C-alpha cells in the first residue's frame, strides 16, 4: 500500500500520459499499447513475475 501511495500512482499517470502521446503517431501505437500494459505493474509491482518473451517457460 505504501508503494501505491508514494510512487505507484505517479508512475501510472506517467504511463497513461506517455501512452496517449505515443498513440498519436502510427509508429508509436505499439509503444503506447506497451505503456498501457505497464500500468498494473507500476501500481502493484510486488508479487509479479516478468518473463522474457524469448523463453516463456524456461524456469519450469
């Protein structure tokens, strides 16, 4: 809860603003969508696991 209050919402707002600005151009749309996908991770980063896309099941 402390992360959400002190830093999480600032990061989430930053991802929203950056995502909207990137979606204004055709080339930036994929980057804007990626920014929108990072919003939940920036709000509550604890307990999440980031998996590399080149080896999605490497740890199993």
